[in-house]
C-alpha cells in the first residue's frame, strides 16, 4: 500500500514538474519590450496583456502583470526604468494573462488592487465556454487584497490615477485606469487594438457592454490622450473610435440576421465580417468564432 501511495505521489510530482517545465519553455523566448508613453508612464509588451508602468518618487504603480513565468523578465525591464519598488498592481480584469504575476509581485511587497468581481472570479474555478477552457481557482497569495465596487483614486507620483469599473463588457470586472495628469488611459481588454475583441460571455461580458465601455473611454480622451489597449500597439482616441465604430457596424449586421430568425450556424455561414477579416480576424479571435460570440450575446439580451 505504501509503495502504491509512493508511486502515486511521485507520479503527481513528475506531472507537476512537467507542467512547470512546459510553462517555462512556452515563455523562454518571450522578450519584454518597453515603450515610453507620457508623464512617467511606460508600456511593456511581452506575452499576454499590455502592462502600464507608472514610475516616480513614490514607487512603481503597475497595471496588469502578464504571466507568472515572465515576472523576472518584467522585473529586469522595470530595473531599466527605475530602482524603485513595485508598490501597487491594479488588475483590469481576472484573466490570467493580466493577473498571472500577482502572487510574485505580492510576495515582494506590492498591494494588488482590483474590482470586487475580479477577486470573486479568481477565488473560484471558472469555465470559459467560448474557449472550452476550465481555469482553476488562483492561490490565495494571488488574489487582490484591496477591492472596490465602482471606482477608486490613487494620489501617486504627483498624479491622480483614477480606476473606474466599467459596465460588464469584456468581463463583469473590467476597469480602466486613467492617469489624469499624464493624459494616459489603460483600457484593459475593452480595447483590442487591430483585432476582433474577445468577449467573455461566461464571465458576464457582452457586446453591448463593450461598446458602452469604449464610449466611456472616448468621453475621457482628447486628441492628445495616449491609450494603452489590453492587446495591440499603443493607440490614441482616433484609433479607438475607429475600432468602436467597427464593433457597432458588425454588431448591427449580426442583429439584422438575428431579427430575421437565422440560426447561429446560419449567421456564421453568412460571413457578416467578411471584408474586415483580413485585417482584424487573423489573431486570437477568428471570424467564425467571434461572430458566434456576438450572436450569443445578442440573443441573450432579447
């Protein structure tokens, strides 16, 4: 019996080591690229969501932290900006490509902050139906230690950093982060620059909420505002407006087909996104999958 238990334990350990090694291999060649934005704000790109770094005398304020295996590479990039410690990490939503480094930064002394729905979703197993993926609950050390309901403001590095919860859009826990003096906004995944946006319906997201969230950002931005999207290149108000208008156009096209009584399969077969697929449908969200998600979102609201 003891031998059987020993073999089982060793097998489990071997499996865990294999998974860890696979995760490390996956990120081995990822390069963290740093780009100055404005007013002490930088954008880091690697694998997963874009990171905002706000550097100053008070210390580093991070928005999102990508995947855990990338933490050391992220820290190395931060060292090129400042020797100050990371004091706060704000999560724009719960997905692992934005929260994976929470535990590492938290153990080093940073306080992790997010909307209350982010902590709720990270605390329990989640099933992302649209991706067919089950996500286990995060360890306690990775959970946000400060949560808010509507909004919160940090008076940090000589700026006012306003974190605002958005209507259920990409998820039900989305927040945008507005560096007011720097005139920089991090949108989280309510803005995928240059691609069809993933809408996590299983996490409370909706296409109508995505449009509303983009409208909220547009209302705050001016022609000089630098916009850090959840994914894609550093952007601006004009590009966000273009992406918002595209989303509205395609939503309305799909709604017309829904109103005609077409089934999900028939709507997808109609290829309502056809002329935009070469530009926007070559990334994470493929056209047919994305059309199906928008269909599901619209049918839910009828």
